[in-house]
């Protein structure tokens, strides 16, 4: 099966549509699929529910989709650094499902593993548990969390082989593998594509069975969310 596509737009073609539940990998601005996000914006799809650790920043990452009003709901654990997100949420234009970061990761991992739900102590006694089933185990109260199984997952990896086996680098390895495993269709943006067999088995962080489409973006912008520089005395 051919997995490599020549552009991000082609990789999304025939897969994305209005009203989908979509997961996007990354942590802050680290390890986000920049080209796929741009192509998703240009596709014009609407009414998306997007699962992501955060919501990008103004004018970059998922912030671009917020500016074009293509997202109707976010499922996220952190939404700072984005004034447009704040404006839409406070104006009642954007729905938000706050999810503790570890719970969000586990909801995606469970989705990829075929586990429909799990119990956790995180969020008990707070608004996170509102409307959810509570159950006691060994004298402690737990809240039931449903797994997440997005229609489409957009993922960033460092490199892939022609069969879709993936290798991640550094922080990009946190949410991206779980996002990839959870999606019914997984589309991956990489910086390098090599022949099948070129990667050593120990270099493969996620097997190609989870990957449906690949696009190569060799020169991503790779912004950082904030840069703080401490001036040295006498400098």
C-alpha cells in the first residue's frame, strides 16, 4: 500500500471532512505537524472537535485554525498563550473540555489499545468529574474516563521509512505516538523518508501498522513558544 504523498494537501485529500473528531500531536509548539495544520486550514473543513495538549499560539499551529473559525470545540489540557482562544471561549463561540494532562494522554493511549474506559483519581471532587461515573476501589473514589478514538490523527515524527515505521526525537515523542495509535486514520509529517529496512529495529518508536499516510516536510519552522534570556552581569 502506497503511504507516501507528495504534499500535505494530497495527504489530507479524501480523508478530512466537516464535523470530524481530530487529534493533533505535539507539546506546546514542539513536535507539531506544521505543514498538515496549514493544509487542514486551506482545506476549509469546518466544525472540527480537536484533541491536543494545547491550542497553539496566535497565528501559528492550531491558532491558525482558531483564526479561521474551523474549530468548534477543543479537548485540551492547556490553552494559555493564545488570545484568540481566550476571546472565543469567553464569548461563547468555542466549546472547551478541559482534561488533566496525564488523563488526556491515557485517554488517547486507551483509544489506541482498544480500551473503552478507565478509572483514575485525578479530577475527583472537581469540575473534571462533573457528570461522570464515580466508583470506589479499596476505599478510594475514582472517576471513569472514556477513551478517545479520533476520526483522524495528525502527527509529527522525525523520520519514517516507506512502510510507515516512525522515529521521533526528544519532546516530540510524548503525545505524538499516543495520538498516532488512537486515530482511525493516521497521517504523519516527517522531515526525512528512508527506504524500508534502513532503520535499525531499535530506532523504530512506532510501527508502520498505525500509519496510513506520510508527507515529507524537510524544513519545518520549529518555533518555540517562549524564549527567555538572562543577561549576564556586566554584559
